[in-house]
């Protein structure tokens, strides 16, 4: 056999082997997850990507008041105090004049968060009214003993049926939180207020929540513009897991995204009156 024929056969064999080996390498590579694959992400990377950022999805005219406004002198039992509802603050230049954000909820029993400075006052009240303020829907007395300073949670009762819900789908409401500074004269009360509307839980939100972990759910609510559940569910998580750095970082991210960064260091106060230090 001529040398040229041997070389030709050898070259053809090597070429065939090269093709097979290349194909095998590609097949093996296709079975390995890439560096950006979720399988390669650590839990901290996954949570970081899902850090809650509130996105406002709707505003309405509300007599020129900004969300979560307060009334009253700010003086309670001779001391100046600040009462602040945890509602998103939108920069004035981002909204048309005299329009504010209306707090959204998808719950029949939403929870409201209010920050109260250290005070000698021991009583407060929460009142829910219809949109134009002509009808009281719900009232609740709130004890402040052993709860200030801190962020207090006010919860509406869970209804047995939809008909018994205080907050109806598609309806808007006013709410007021009043700190009693003089039991004999309500004119001295320090009052904060807000507006809330219950919206339907759209299919996309329901699916996202079904796929999310408990730690990720506040971020899902925030992405869909549902502030009430974003804030209250994350506050509950932090209350139950005070030493979890991811949850604490999420709490900071959510408040900063709603321009509430000054409240990050405020303690959360549980229903029992014990506080969770931030």
C-alpha cells in the first residue's frame, strides 16, 4: 500500500474521531447547568434578586393631602411626639398636583402599621370609614402600654365569609389612627390617616405567590403594587425571625423603596407588647 493512501486513511480516521469527540463534549456540556442557572445560585443570591422594591400602580385625587398625613399639635402629655403611618411616600414631582397614592390590599382583613414615638399616652383608637367619610365601618381601641416607641400593627378581624368582610373588593375606604393625649378633650388627639382600596387578586399575582417562598412573598406583593400585604407580611416575618439577616435586609430595602428609610431603625411591636429591635 502506498504511503499516501495510508496517510489519507489515517487522516480520515482522526477526523472522524475528532467529530465524535466534539459531539460527545457538546452533549456532556449540555447536561451541565451553566453558571447562571438557578441550580447554581445560592439562597442568598436568589433572595438578593428578589429584594422587595415597591412599585406604585395607581394614584387618585385626594384633596391635596399626601398619603399618611397627620393632624393635631404633636404635643402629648406635655411632650412632642411623632406618629407616622407606614405608607409609601411618593416624591411630589412624580405625581400630578393634588394626587396621592392610595394604599392597595388584596385581603379581606388587612393589617395597618403605624410608628409611634415614646409617649405617656396609653390609649389610641383605629377607625375605618367609607370613601366619603359618612359611615363608620369598623372601630378598635388600641392599647399603647409597653408598645412605644415602636411600629404597632392594627389588624382587622378575619371574616367567616366574604359578606362579613369589612373591606370589600373594589371599595375604597378612609382610616384614622388617633393617639389620645387628653381623655377629656379629643381636640388634643394626634391623628394620622390614610386611604385604602381592596383590589381583586389577579391571576398573575396568585401564581407568583404560589411559586414563591414565604421570604419571597413580600417582594411579590411589592412588585404588584400591593403595599399593605408587602409591608405587613414582611413585618410579621421579621417579628418571627428577628435574627435573620436576609429578612432584615429585605425590610430595609422595602422601606427605602417607599421613601420610609427613617423608620428602618424603629422596633416592631408584637400584639403582646414585646418589641423586636431593628
